[in-house]
C-alpha cells in the first residue's frame, strides 16, 4: 500500500463530508482510505452494495469490472443500473450512479473478463474484491493478490444466503486497547465531617494503540477443508462451521460447472442440479446429511436486496478496516443466512 | 419485477410483499437504506415521513442525497431518488413530524407494517404507542457507530418499546457545572448555558454564576461568601441582575464580560474556600494578561488544532460581536437558538469551554471534539446502516410470511461473540404485564413534594418528557373530575404555576392521564415526600422499580460472572438485550444528556430452543461503551 499520500492533510471539504465517520475511525484511517485503489469484480446486487459503501467512505479510486450484460434479475438488487440499461454492460451501466455517490472518488468501468487480465493488472490495486466468480477464477485471484501483497476479498449472494471471504496475507493493523486504570489515590477519611474530596481533574479513559499482526489461510485451503466427523475433536470443529459454508460450496460448484448462476428461468432443473451437488459436497467434505438443509434450494435463487445489503455492508466495512489498518479483521469467512438470521464469522482452512 | 420474480420469494410471500402497504418513519441513515431495499424487493406501496432537511454531514452515508440536495426535505428527495431504482412503486413522502396530530391512529391503521428508522427516543416512544393503538406490527431499529440492532414489536405478543425501563437522563448537578467542574464536558455544558444566558432562551436551570447553595458549602462558608459578595462593589451587585440584562447594558463588551466571567466570578468562587480544600483551586484570568501563544501544529485544519487561551479569548471576542449583531436582527425580545452547525455558535462554545477548562486545570479540547460533546454527535457510517436496514427487511419478510413468532431481536456486534456470531439473534420477549404503556390498565407512581411541585412541571417534565405523552389531559380521580391539565389551548394554562397541593393533590391521589392522539390512558398515583435524593424534583417508581430486583435475580440465576473480555464458552445460555439506538445527533440538551454513552444491559435466561448464541456480548458492550458511540437503551 502506498503511504506517501498519508502526509497530505484532510481538507476542510473532506472534513465536512466525512465528519461522522472521522469521528468514528479517526483522521489517520481517513487518510489511508483516501490513498486506496480498489478493483471490484462483478456488478450484480452484491457488487452494487460494496461499490456504494466504499465509494461513500472516500477511497481514492474504484474500478468496476464486469464483462456481462444487465438482465431482468438485476432489478431486484442492482440499484446502480437504471432499468433502461437492461442489455448493456453491467460495469458501464453502473458507472454514472456510482460516481454520483461521491465526486471525490475516481470511478472507472472496465468491460473485460477478469480471467483475461494479466497478473500485473491485478497487482496494481491495493484491494481486489471479487463477486460472482467461480472457484477457478477466485483461486487464481487469491494467488496473484498474495504474490503482489494485495488485500483479497471474495463474496456472493444467492437468494437468502451470502458469504464473504478474506485473504489479507499477513495483515498488520493497529488496535486500541484500554490501559488498566491506575488505582485512584484515596485521600478521603482524613478529616471527619469534611466534604468528600473530588479529583480536580478526571482522566479520560486511557487507551493505547497496539500494533498487531494476523495471518490468513489461502482460499484453496479454505475451500478444500476436510472434516473428520468420526473423532470427537473433529465433531467439535464441525459444529463451529455454519451450514451456510456448505451451501456456499454447493453454489460455487454450480457456478464453476455451469458457468452461470441458478436462474428462475430454469428453476426446476437448477433445483435438481443443486440437490445433486448437495450430496456430492457433503460426501467430499466428509460431513453428515444434517449439515445442509435439503430445502435450501427454495431459498437460493436471485440476489435478495436485503441480503446483499447485509453481506455488502460487512464486506465494505472489512475493506475499510483493511485499508485503514485499524482493528482486527474478520478471519476469514462471514456467512449470512436470511432463513434464520444467522451471521457468523468462522475461520476455515488454517 | 424486483424480487417478486419467480423462485426468489416462496409461496404467497411474493404476493404478500406486493400487496402490503409500508410506513417508513425516518429518511435518514437507516431510512435511505430501507427505502432502497423495499423498492428492490418488490414492495409496491410505501409512505415515508421525516421532518428533517439534508445536511452535508449526511452525505457520507445517506446515499439517496447529494450535495445539490443540501437543505432540501429528506423524505421528498429520498422518494425521488428511490423511484429511479424502481419507477413502478407508489411512494408518498411527508415532510413532517410523525408526532403531529395529523398522523392519528386511523392513519397508522392503513399500513400492513411500520418500519422505524428513527434517531430519538421521543419519536420512538410515540410510534410505539401509535402502533400498539392501531395494532400494527412495528420493526424497530437503531445504530451507533459499528453497532446496531433490529427488533419486532407486536401488541400482546412481544415486549413493546417501553416495556423495559430506559436508563435515566444523564444530568450534571448544577453545582458541578457552576462551581466545581472537573471534566471537559462540564465546561462545555457551562458554555452552552452561557450562550443561552447571553443570547438564548432564559432558563433558570441554566444559571452560570457561582452557586452559593452548593451542598458542599457549610452554612458558615456560604455566609462568608455572601458577606464578601455584599462587600464587592458592582461585581457583587450584578449577581442580582440577570446575566443577559447586565451583558446588554455593557453592549456585550468582550473585556467586561471576560473579566466578569473568568476573573471576578472565579475570584468569588475562590472565596468559597471549602470547595478548594481538596481540589485544585481555579485560577482567575485577566483578559489583558493572558498566557502567551504557544502555537504548535498550524498545518492542521482549524477544527483539529488545539487553540491557545489567547486564541480562545480572541474567538470569544469575535463571537460576541457577531452574535450581538445576530441577536439585534431578531428585534426586541428576540433570541438565538444554539445549533452545533452554526459556526459562530460553535466557536463561542468552543472558546468559552476551553477558557473555563484552562482556569480549572481541565484538559482543553479541539473544536472538533467540542462539537461532538456539545452537539452530542453519534458517529454514523454507511455500512452499519446498510446492514441494519437489510435486517429490518428480513424481519419484515418474516412477518409477511406469517411467521411473526419466529422474528428475533438481532444485534450487530463489532466482533463475533464466542459462538462466532457477528449477528446475534435473540428470542423476542412477551409483554411486560406491568408495562406502563402496553399493559391493559397502565399505572405508574410518581414521587414528588406536592407543596413544591407545580402543575406545569407535571405536564412538561413528567407526562411529556419522562412518560412520553404528546398532549396530555389530566383529571383528578376525586369523584368531581377536576381537570388540572387540558390539551386544549387556553383552558388550563393558568394552573401551570400552581402547586399540586393547591388542587388538594396529596399522598395517594390518583390522576387520570390521557393522551387522545396516542389513544393512551395512564393512572398516575402521587406519592408525596418532603425531599428526594440528589436534588431530584420527581421520581417515577412503582411498577418500574419492581422490575429491577427481578432482573438481578435472574442474573444471579444465570451464574453471572465478571465480564472482562475473557471469552470462555458459557454453558448457560443467556440473552443480551443490548438496545442500542440512535442514528443521528440530537439537538436538545436534555436528549443529549439522556442518550449519552451508557451501558445498561439486561440478561435473562434463554427460552430459545435451538442452541443459538446467547453468550454475552458484555465484553463488546463494555469496550464499545468506551467509544463514545454507543447509546444503549435496554
């Protein structure tokens, strides 16, 4: 990450616009945000939410990359694409509204396929966030990002379900911790009948900033994690893995095999296909039938707007956290299921 | 099309969404996000109400607004922006207060669901009551910084918003503000009081002069101070005049004001020697002999730089001049209203607070920090609002699926709890049978001194401010039906300055209090006492206080243990209702005090069957409470 712009001070205009967030994460974090360039792959509903959140936060630049064209399904969650733009490229169609969110951020659109981009392109960003990609694409992006010390995120939303994955390599960050309070000197009871003494000056709760570091597993290991449900320890470990992890695996596998998402235009066939993949995934992961509800196929079509908002909110905040190098990031998955209000942070593959 | 596409929403849900009519209360941080999610998900009929206009500081998160919209109506601009996302939606926008009588119970009855996206307790209380009266499900929400929460309220099924007592307003004793400040906030409060004394509405509770009735002063000390006051010439004399009149007579002369406030009044305080036996005595300042400038980092923007005392004095001078002019434009009897977004008003408070802090040896603060304190600004970010709005819609979807019983209170944490949950769902509680709002026959006891408590205070401080009524009518339950307070203008105003005892109200008297708009009746039983603790004027007890020991018992039963951040799996499941609310800032001092950083938590045994969550988020709550960004109403 380039640190040179850190020297520049925030202007009065920026201070006014970002006032409410500077009061939360401080000026330093805001300066770092202003220096960050982000590549966002995939401009469906989740991509739109991520774009909105990080452009509002005041990053330096955002590249929207998507080779596909907008369709009817975008109307349920992709608010950056005007309805009149169905049939147009998603990245280009999202450009205008994204830019309007914050004129201080440089927003560009790229209609390429990420698979056709060379490694140098990927390494030119501070952060890469890939949505709507299959596992082959994701694994390659993760590998290139780690080579180039780029912060890598992946995420997707399928109906009521959604996930985020983060590989920040070895991530350094600052965390504020409370200093243990010094025992206040008690000078009371010296003189009887006197008003109880009060300190002339009350110290504010003291915090101190501690530098920390965290290591992340790569996506390949995270997705390939095997579970041994025969041992008690394996069972315990498995209990901590939310069902949504396995649902995510099934849907990523569908994407990988079909080169498309489950679609309402092929509802019944896709449901059948997903059921088959469910069995396979459970088998290869070595977990029992109850780790994935059979009726998940009822809830995984389209991208539900509120689910995009939840997952895109978490994803956006994690990108802000990583860029500002403040606070411990979620390592390494977040899973959301709108069927039971579950929202888990789970470490898989380490 | 939206999400009512085939295969996305199950069964009749798609139709229920299409056919529902939704009221969104608030078009701010949460409201903008809620509106977006609604139109995309396929909701067809929406009404949104907000009395606020757009400010630059909204634009980092209220993404339906842009710079050119500043000063325009939030609800109207939000409507126009969101229609672009989905033009096939019928949206009606009201630029108005939801507490206005125009929005009566019949107005609320026309909706399938009400979604709150509010930023203050008064409006939340009111909408809660309206939804109870109309028997419409309400989804309530709030965010503060990184934290947020969503819950569902349904008459007879769940707790209402007011079933659990809220933490009391945080106020500072008058003598701390006037005589013995020890924290920056005390100086900020004093500075705002001074603003009002000089330019704003006269409020006897906001006196800025030394307080000779400080309980710390023994009778003797008070006497000697009074004597010295009598001796001093015009300085002592001015104590008898109002600060405003005196200041006007001097033509708001900066040096005269400065030397009175920061030299003579401080000397006077010093004469109350008892106060300074254990404290660092304040040091009077003379405007012509201020410590010299020690300007450090001048590269930082003005807001972020610590001003020197001399600089503060200059700002103070300039502000007096400007505010005097502004006041003059208001004409005779006019006044200014302090506003954190008014540059001069904020400059005034920042300079005055810092001068006073310097005098008392308290850390001085930047204008940026003083703005937070004086304006009670709660930090707010786009991501938290987006997440909470998403969760609101998910609860709304459950209600429309006919599964209101599976609705939850969901908390957004900053870090996952030890069950790995970042979003923590908790079972909804049944109504509190003793709730003074949603119980079948609400009752409450108010403790006052009937010979000293006025009818006006009963109306404004107890019934309106504390008990959340908008326009109360009060009748003494004495068989004669004496009406002491009427919501009709001009009927009972002459009673306001009379004491309760003037109407024969005494210990045990029952008052029938009604709010016609809220369709809410409450029986208030008066308990008379001579004196309340801590200078309190009144106390509301009875059913409310009975709740406290009960909770403590449950806490004990849960095997409550110290929460120091050590995250060990707790076998006993428990629920945390950390109710954090507030999305925006509050203008009112009272609300400011009330909503200020505070942690109260309620924990109880879990009734949920599935092995979910429930490990306490205490460590988190505590950590967050240190941030200045959490407003928790449990």
